[in-house]
C-alpha cells in the first residue's frame, strides 16, 4: 500500500492533534503542575510538526528508493492483488473468533491451508502441511510449554 | 574467583548446553531464510524462555541472535537477498564475489569475521560494563531520561530513511506506549473503554506483529525468490587467515565501530554494518574495487555487526535501556527471570554475569563449525517452499503471542501491528524506531515527569548536572545531525556521496 507523503503526513497531523487534544483533557493530579497530560501533549505536538514537514516533502532526499518487484500482472487472479495483503491479518482474527469453539487443531489447519494455498502452494503440499504442522505446534506448545490451547471439537489424545 | 567457577558450573549444566545447541540451529535456520530477521527469531523464542532456567533462557537469546546475524549473510551472498537487515549493507558486494566464483571466500569471510567480531564485542562488554556500572550508580532520573531519549534519537538515525519519518515513527511508538494506566499518575489513557488496554500494549505482540506478521503480509504481495542452484562448496575457511592478515586494520576498525554503535542505546547491528561498510570504502586504498566483489568491506562490516550485538548488551544490562530491538526483547526476559537490569547486577549477581560472558564466547566459537555445516546444507534449507514456511510462521505468531499471557487479545494486537508495520515499511517509516518507542515510552515518561516534579518544573537541572549535560548535548547532536548534513549537502561541498551520510 504505497501512499503519498501528503496522505501519511496528513494522517500524522490528525493523529497528533487528536492525541494532544485528548491528552489536554486528562485530569490533573491535585497540587502538581505536571501530570499524565504532559507527555501525550508533547508527543501530539511533535507528531503534528513531523506530519507537516513530511507532507511538505522535507527530508525526502535522505530516502533510498527500494525497487521492489511487485507481482507481475496478469498471473491468475491478480486483479485482487492488493487485497491479498489482508489475508494474514484476517486469518489471525479468524483464529481469535473461532479457536474457543472449534478447538486449536481444526482452526490451525484451516489457517495453514488457506495461507499455503494463497501463497501458491499446490494442494499436494498444502493439505499434508495443514494436517501435520498443527499437530507439531500443539505438541510443542501444549506438552512442552504447557500453554492451555483449547481442545474444542477435536480433543487430542495426549 | 569462586564466582568464575560458579559461572562455569552454571553454563555446563546439561539444560543450558542443550538450550545453546538447539537455539544455535534455530537461529542459523531462521536467519538464513529471507525475510525472517534476527529480531523475529528472538521474539518467537520468548514464550519458550518462560519454561527455562534463567541462565538457559538468556543463553537461547544470545546464541540465537548471534547465529541469525551471521546466517543472514548466506542468502545475501548466494541469492542477493539479505536474510536479515544487518546483512543488507554488503549484500551486493558478497553477491558480486559469488558471481566471480568466490562464494566460499565470501561466505567464509562472513563466518570468520562474524565470530571474531562477536568475541571482540564480548571482551568489550567484559571490560566496559563494570567500569560503567560504577559510574551508573550515581545516575539520577535526569541522566536516565537523557539516556533513554538518546537511545530513541539514535534509533532514528538508522539507515536509509528520512530522519523526519523516523522521528515520526518514534513518536508514534511513544504514543502507543501512553496507552493504559502505566503512567506516573495511574490515570487510564487512550483505552477507548477496552479493559484489555488498561494494562497497556504488551511489547511481545507488538514486536511479533511489526516484524513477523508484516513480513508474512509482504510475502503475499511479492514474488517468490528464485530457488538456490545446487552447488558444491570447496573449503570454507581456506584463505581466511590470509584475509585476516591483509585486512587487519579494517577488521579492527570494524570491531571498534561496531562496539561504539552497539553501546549507544538504540542503535544496533543494522546501523553498525552500514556505517562500517561506508567507512571501509572511504578509507580503503582500493576504493574503485568496491562493488565488484572485493572482500575488504565484507571483513569490516561483517565484524562490525556481530561486535555491536555483544556491546549492545552494555546499556541493556546496566540501565535496562535496549541497545537494539534484540536486547529490547532480552531485557524483558531478564526481568522475567529475576535478573533485573541495573548497576547492582554486576556486584550482587556477578556469577550470572560471568556465565553470560561465557555463553557469549561459547556461542561465537561454536558458530564456526555449525556455520560451516549450515553453509553446506543452505541450498536444502533455502529450497523450503515459501508458502509452507510463511503459513507455519503465521500460526506460530498466533500461538506465540497467545502464550505470552494466555490472552486472545494479544492475537488481535499482533494482527493490528502486522498491518501497521506493513503500511509503515511500504511508505518509508522505519518500524524499528516505532518498536523502540513502545519499549522505552514508559521509561522516558517516568524519568521525565519524575525529574520535572523533583525540580519543581524547572528545566535547568536537565542540563546543569555534568553527566546529563553531556548526554543532552549528544541527544541534540543526533537530532540536528541530519539537518547539518542536509545544509552541508545543499550549500557546502554538495559532493557528499550518499553512502556516507549516517542516516
């Protein structure tokens, strides 16, 4: 997601302004000049200054353009190219929402399967991986590290 | 002396030795995979360290990070894709050597001088830390404020980005650190009514999100790197002794620069490698050979990034101020294991400190045989399909962050920081500066507000005390340095080559 410096600068100005305003409304500690408000206000003002400078393009001469090869167009369903970036965070949210109901093993298998297929793995690789990897992760974290991973629909024999 | 013997006994415990060996292999493999950095390797280790003894926990972090920093040279040299950001400075040079048919020499130089750099860096840690500890005993909140702030400013000088964007990233990190009620007055701030935010943003989910998930997201939108051609390597260490003798001066300069940059709070291995490579080029007698496969820069920068790794522990152990993102994680582990950073650590827990030194030396010695083995199997490891590696990494991100507090909210944080890290990196905002802002936010605020309360709102004590005056001058130097470079480039010589400006 390549945005222009004007956009990111403006976002910083808004964020800094909001932080400074919200900070200034924090209750003061009675009998003391400096309290919880001072630090967010300073940071907010700093962010506003930085945002303005960035939007004006100051300091860009220091940046090294990194030529990053995007996925070549016209390779399968590449029209949705940008949206692919949302798959990993979506999978993490999926984990949060369903892991307590489905249990760790099925949830993890779905995540690995979807991710592997989205990254272009053949089903010949993705399906065995989705079955084996969650079992190993479960063994390592549940047995060795004693992390309480939910059992859900598919309790494990160990 | 008894402490020294006790330290040897601690390191020789079977669980510590197993932890060192396992984390060495883990670090080598993760570091060599493009996109998986040394910081990420360490962040994913944290849940594991919960269940280890204190010395074994610290040993895994030291060993895995040292191995990962070396191992990042391997794909850089063979594929022209740096495995870790600390190798990026000399990737082109190493790849040029491979194309000239000197892959063994380039990889061997990476390995040999990494090990030397690591050992010299450790010696500097052994010598410097007790001396500084004595001084640190007299530090008050004013000095701690400046030290933490200096660390943040150094983090903004990290290579290849606009200094203003770096400062903005750092401020963003500080703002994130404001969330919760961990502030001098205990007032809930910016929690938006979410009870999970009352305790603040935890550092491990933020790190895992910003470094690991953002990398997984990046893999979704970039093409897969080409597979490594299978090749037979000749002797890896042949010719290294000749290089050592020939490039003695660059090697020592690299070690020294690495140590200095490592000791500065906030500046770590990436910056050491960039600065050293630029220095090497500037002072070389054969400048025209740089970029065509010349080992001199490799020697200097390879030694430098590993030296900075060890000396980065100096501010971490003495002040609890991270030298880089790896020690930021290490500090958390130290607190968890009852080895609270501070000057008294060196007097009260001297045996643990000696054990730490021994682990450093040991890790850098076993790096040579294990590194050679890793180079030989590299083509196999690098053949692992990215779709498999990245999908398992995402699963580990979810489980690892959940394990830090058995709380699903951390997984949401990981997802958010993954998106934030990805967008920031795409637009030239350095993620490491933001992460250090989050790590040090409460420390900066605590010391700043306490100092202001002590001085009744007067700012003079911040610059009147001798040590804090020096630290203040250094901080403003770091702040004004890019402006000075800009003015000089614009109106002065105007011929300053881009590679020499420490950014």
